[in-house]
């Protein structure tokens, strides 16, 4: 997992012209607070990429009707999540991320592996992927945002706007800091 080790919870300095326009955490939180909360259990936030909750993830019939072929569970192994490869069987490829929805949890350690799983799923002809956690607004949303930033080169603000066109999301403050750090690092890596 190249690049994962360099992602910490410290806040890198936005030095240079390409990172000066990265908004503060407060500005990102203000952007997230716009719009009303979604009352859907699942929403398609990118072509064939669905962001949802446990209600959807635990209903194999609904997943079958949706045509879901891959599931990324951002709450793997937690008290609220009972999914796993055994639960889904051979028809769905499963990837579990044992994340806790706490600002102190380092979700950045999963940004690249989750983005790779989503990317591999979406390049499979006819595939659809559900990324979920308990409610589908913090852990899973953070991993979807990281995917859009890593694989589609969207700045964090654009990734948030893209997802918010379809679903209300609210990553916790610690996750926002880690996503902001990722934004800075990706911009510096491509030399602006």
C-alpha cells in the first residue's frame, strides 16, 4: 500500500500556490452543512457506485434487485455490522474495513486500499458497488470521497459537492482532517 504510511492525522502546511486554495476544516464543515438530510437508505453518488446504510447492506434481495456485485463495508466487525463474504456468498465480492466512527480513528490507513477496491469493481463490466457503514454518512462517505480524490483527481471540495448532489453526508471532524491532508498530499504529488 504505497502512500498509506505517509498519511497521518497531523495537518500539513498548505505551502505553495497549488495548495493555498484548500479550505479550512471549518469551511469544509460549512459546505457539508448545506442542503437537507437524505432520508434514503441508499443513493447512487457516482455511476454504478452506491453509498448506503446497514438496512440496504443487510438485505440481499434488495442488493440483487439493484444489481450489486461488490460490497465495501466501512464498519466491518463492529457491533452494528454483520456482513462478510460468508453472508453475501459467491455472487458478491466483499471487502471489509474495520473503521470506527470516532474523530481519533485513523481511517486514512484505508484510503488507498478502499479506493483500489472501488476502482477494480467499477472497471468490471456490468458491476455495481455498494459502499456502506452504519448510516452511510461518515465512514463510508469518507472512503467514497477518498476514491474520487485518488482515482478521479477531484479536489476534496469537488468530491464533496459531487456526492452531495445525490446524498447528504457528514464525515466526522477527524475524518475531514485526514481527507484534507489527502487533498494536500495529492496536490503536492502531482506538482500542482
